[in-house]
C-alpha cells in the first residue's frame, strides 16, 4: 500500500480517536483536529462523517447532533476564508475553530444556566482552559498535518523566515510543558485550599441559616461543589497530559528544521568540493543534528558518465568532513545514478543485534495464535514484538497478525510507542465482531546507547541474560482491546555487550509445572551455554515442550535478541 493511501488512513484513525477526548462534555481536541484538517482539499468533507460516527460511538446521539452542527459551521467558515486567502494562516484557522465552538457551547451553556439554580462564575471559568486548548492545538495540528501530508510551507517565505517560525512554534511547545507542570502544581495546591477555605466559605454564604433543613442544604451544596471541583481536577490532569503529548510531537517534527549546525554551509561547500574531485555532483546538502543529537546528512547527487565513484566513496568523504563515522540509509540506488538521486546518511551506531526464534502450534490446531516481528530500523533502533491472541487457532492468529502489521507500519510515523498502542486500541474497540483481546510485548533497543525500552500490555515476563545472571521483567497490565484506555507498563533497561533479551508468549511459562514459574524459567535460561540466539530459542522451546509432556498445550513462541558492540 502506497503512502498516498496510508497517510490519509492514519489521519482518519486519529480523527476517530480524538472524538473520545472530552472535557465537561466538550470536544475541543476534536474540533481543533477538524479545523486543521480543512487545510487539505476535500479532507474536511471526508473526516466529517468519521468524526460524527466517533462522537456517536463515544457519547451518543444528542452530542453527535450538536457537534455535527459545529463541524458544518466550521466547514462553511473555513471554506469562505480559504476563498479569500490563498495560503491559510494557522492562527486564523484557530480563531475560526474557537469562534464556532464558543457560539455553540455558549448557547448550550445559556440554556443549561436557565434550567439550573446552581450555576456560578466558578463553573463558567472552567471553560477558559478548554478554549485555550482548542486554540493552541488547532495551530499545532495545522502545522503537523501540513508537514505530514503536503510537504510544503504554508506561505512562500524564505529559509530564514522558516527557521524563525519553527523556533516560535518550538517555544510554544516548551510553553505547553510549562502549562502542564503548572496545572499539576495547581491541582495539589488548590486541593488543600479548596477543602480548607473555599468550600466552607462558599457554602456558608449560600446556606439558609433560618431554614429547618439548613444542614441538608449544606451537605447538598458541599456535594455539588466537590463534584465540580473533582471534575476540574480531572480536566486539568487530562489537559496536562494532552499538552505534553502535543509538545513532544511538535518538537519531533520541528527539531530537524532548527537544529542545523552553524558549520552547515562550510561543511556543505567542503563536501561539494571533495565530491567534484571524484566527479560527483551534489546539491541541496543539509547537515543537521536530530532530536537525539546525532548527525544527519541529506543531499542529491549524480556522477559524471564513466566516473568510477561509488556510494562507499561518498560515505567515506562525508565521514571525514563531519568528523563522525557515517552510514547510508534509505538507499534507493546501488550505485550513484547519472541523474540526481536523493541520499541520506546517519551516524554509525555503536551496537548491532541478531535474533533467533522458535515457534510451535497448540495440539490439534493448524495455525498459531502468536505472531512476532523483528525489525532493524534505519533510525538506529531494533524493534521486536510478540502478540499473543487470546485463545488459539485462525481467529487468534488473524487478530494478533493485524496488530503486528500495524506496529510495523507505525515505526516510521514519528509517534512514540504509547501513542501507537492507544491508536491501535481505539481502532480495535470499534470492531464489534472481534471479541478477542491480545497481549502485546514490545521492546525497542537504541543501538546508539544500548538502552532497551520495554512496553507490556498483559504480556508474559521478559528475561535479560547477562553471563550467569538472569533478570525477569514482569507485568500486571491488561491485554489490548479490553478497555477504552490502554493499560501499558513501561520499563527501561541498560543493555551491555553480550546481553540477550528473551521474549516469550504465555504458552512457554504455562508449560512449567511449578509454583514459581518465572523463577524456574530463569533457571532454564541461566543453564544455557550457547551464545547463538537461534540455538538459545530452540533450547528454550524444546525444554518447554518437554515439561508439557511432549505435547504443546498452548501456542508457544520464543524470540531471542543478542546485542554486541559494532566494530
């Protein structure tokens, strides 16, 4: 499937997911996403029914009707603006989004106010952070969608101005982090103040001292105010989380654009000069530091006819110029073409990995409900994962296979693993015909630093073998596809030369006939003398089958990954 299909599908998945994010019944994130999506031709029409369906799924019929009206109003206003302005301004789009939301929510607020006797200024103020969130996320989403889909600037400005705009947006992202930390501080600070001062004073002012049922009034007002306060705290926490997520995405998108080294121009000139000596012609040379502070080089190059220049020669030249050992990634050409082609280089990694696997099927089944993947990514990471569809057979296999496919596709998306799992979980929950949950066991090894980040959703324990020492990494989380919110445990470990990461499905552990199964499996792994990942996987599998009486009582999968220093 081409990127022209995958990218819109990915945006549609986000459209569905954001409809479930509400604050006091309001969907500021969803409205911001829809406003930003209208910068793409026709996309505003496409995502409207998707988002309406999402609101109906998460909240019901009446909220769907309400927000469908807001979406239609937003669509009309934005399209009128687009006819007037050739290049849509993200800040004006954000203003339109806020305007339409305020009009509809204001009308809703007024009607509720007329029907209620307990509305106060305090409750009205709860909508201020929601308006702020809608305005700011509209701007961020607009920049993100434009960069992700259009791959061109919002306006025809020069490179200097582009860097200025990028820096301004990055400062905004940093401000979001500050807002998030402030919100968390306010929650802890305001909780005490509210309980000690506000609650008592506010209630005493409103209690009818001459009434016989004043105590009942007091308790009722206390209950109502405390409920509103609790909602306020929950909203702040959710908004803080959203601000942090948005800031991370913005930084990831914009860091390469503003992290250019001051010596970039000088390096580019030197690279061009060295290339010409070898009859290689290069243009648009870009030397930057990525978000991990590692050097990246991008350029377009061709060679003169009958020139003996090679890709290896280009790599060596760039390595000498930048002062770091570089490696070629995303190589589309085996040799330097006669017409300009794109090349990309990254710093050479410090480690490399090898994997071995073993897999068997449950007795009387044709296919395994387990699926796994192992990927060495160009960005300098090794990704491995085991998905175990609950049960066995073809249905469990299909279910776990879909999750593995989605995990593989998302690896180049720029999103972190937690966000990926939340998106996948949202999609799976909509599949009413699938009532099978799946455990997800993920590991991401950074080949620069040697650290490994484990993410577990209901998965079996993972083991790290280092010489004669074995560590067990357990999880008490629930499988994916069970709850609206993904239950994920994240653990980070430092790996060293000669370490092995052993990931297993629960069929391996359940084969052991003892009380402490994790300890017994650790003993089995510790006794393995081989340093070959494939042999280690086969030994573990054979031992598990042996302990099961020679017949697999469940699907079994073993994935062993070894890490070594790269010379």
